[in-house]
């Protein structure tokens, strides 16, 4: 099987082109592909398939590194679009069908900007790490997030080697948890625990949720927030209609591996 490796601010993916739908992936195979010691290594698998949605030619079949399926991945959409554009399968404006709905990517040089759709504020909740409760704001970006504002010491030391405990009533399918530090009014630094993948270098939907939460808690409905992640920098914009995520997306290498 031919594969391509790519990343968006360190959030890395194994990309499989399967336009004819012949690669029957299993959760065990996905986990093996994403294994960083015995496989290729990655935070997830992006399978490129034909879409059944008339609004998009391609469907992003996204799998977490543990072999579970996910509704959406913001960095994944950007890397997916970079792959389509580089392969000559799409132009500079690329509608992409996902389990979380339609997303449109715009190739703008080294950066790719994605219409992430309008967010939904879910309300306040908590995440517990090592017995310490962190209050946060629930935000849906097509997948669920809990954004917790913390101080610099907490951001540096919080243990994300395992999933924070969260409210199963509010998040029955679990939740991605972001820990966000305010650097300035429109500048945040974050770390994230992604359900199904653990702590990652970046999370596109998570960064978008952090930007949305920053604007929401300051009483604004529009604006742009810079979000620094361990793997780089992203820009989140909220306008009157939708949210936007922009940042670099890079293809690093290709190869072959037997399934």
C-alpha cells in the first residue's frame, strides 16, 4: 500500500489514497500504522475517498491513532487539502466532506485556511487531572471540546499522559480537552489531550475552540486569535457567519507498507 506522511504544526497523519474504496481498514491496522515504534507513526490516518456528498468530490475518512473513528480534524483537513492540491486532484478551493459536515479549504501558499463552520457553545464543565479540578467552556466544532483557562505553571506541568476525567453526562462520547494560557487579549498558548490519540503537538479543532472561547469569554462574537501550540502557530478567526482556521500544512515523505 502506498502512503504519504504529512503534518500540520506537528499534528501528523498517515495519508492513504483509496479513491476506489478497495482498502478495507480495520481498527487494528490503523493502530499498527500509527505506532511510532513498529509502524509509520502518526496521530491518525486520513483515507482519501470519493464523496457521496454532491457538494464535495472527496471524503476525509479520519481515524484516530487508537483505531477509533472521529467526526472531524481541523489540521487533518488542512493536510488532506495539501495532499489533494499537490497530487493535482484539486485546485486552490477544495470542499471536503467529513463526518462532522462539509469543510472548505483554501490553499494560500504555505498556509491553508479552512472554513470550520459556526461553533456551538455547550456550556461550562470541568476536567479533573490528578485530583485537581479545572473549570472550562464546552465548545463543539463538529466534535466536542472543553477549553480550560490555566496559569503558566499549570500549562507547563499538567499531566496529559492519560485522559482527564470529564462529565460523561455532558460528553457521552468523551471529549478533547484543551488547557489554554492567556498571553495577550488575542493570543493564547495551549496544550491538548485528544480523545483517541492522547497529547498531540497540535489540534486544529482544539485551537479553533480555544480561539472561540477566548472571544466568547471576552464578550466578543468576532475577531482573530493567535494560538500557539507545541508544534507551531495557528490563526483562528470568528466572523458573523463561521469560524476559520489557518496555518501551515506539509507533506514530508511517501513510501510503501504491506497491510
